[in-house]
C-alpha cells in the first residue's frame, strides 16, 4: 500500500529520542575534536610524570633512610604502585635518615668518652684539678707554666707554645734581658754616682775650712 492510502498517518519520533540522538552526536563531536585530544594527551602525560616522580622520590628517600640495598629496591618497587605504594611507604619508612643515625651515635660515643675519661688530679695532694690550672688550688703545687707571650698554660715538656708559637722559655729570656739591661745601666751610672759623691765631699770640706 502506498503512503497516500493513509493521508492522516505520520511517522512520529519521541522528543526524548531526538534529544538523546543530538546529545550523542554532540558528545561524539567533542570526543573527536582536537582540543579534547590535546587535553587527554596532556592529562596522560601529567599522570605518567607524577607516577614516575613519586617512584623516584621513594627511591631517593629510601636510599637516605635504609642501608640494605634489597630493602631499598623493594621500597622503590612499592613506590611505583600508583597512589597506594607511596602512601604505604610513608607509613612504614624509618623516621631517621642514616646520616642522622650516624651523627647521633657519634655524639653518644663522644659523651661516653667524656664521662668515662678520668678527671685529672694533682700529683701531690690528689685533689681534682682542671686542665687549664697553673697551680693546684689546694697545695699550690706548680702544675704548668704560663706562656711568656700569651699566658696560655704549657706542659712541662713543651718546647714551644702551641697557641702563639712562642718558645717555652720566652719569659725567662725576657727576664734575663731585663736584668742585663738593668745591670748595664747600673754600670754606666756607677762612675757618675762616684763623681757626684766626690764633688759633694769637696764642697763639705771647703765649707768646714
């Protein structure tokens, strides 16, 4: 039968079906557009970059905190698991780095050596003394001699001051030099003093006459 046999019959599509077809067409156009492809590729690039960055950060942080290379490799593989791996590593990683552990051990060893080191004592009265003492405060025994240049305490066997590089006998040499200059000046002044005394005697004798 021809369509003219039904003059009042029309082909009707529901309004909702037309809207769905239009929506699918628009979505297909958007998904195949250049802007969507660029945005998709950029998002994938950022996701891959973030994934590799998290794995590298976990590897570097594990090397700073774990000495065992096998555990470091295991932590790196765990960090490559997207999102879950880095979070699990943050929960179970050591709190201190290996450098912090070594520094703390060195401080503890230095403190132990300082505490276990015997305190110096006076060789005469056995009283406690300090390394910078020149004499014992109890029995006044001379423990060290001061440097003639900087007055730093010197050990008896030292030949030079380790602080100013002055010879250990600098003070004695200065004292000897001072005594020598005093004696020389006394020798030079002796004739003048004798002449002055002789002049005084002559004046006294003349006044008595």
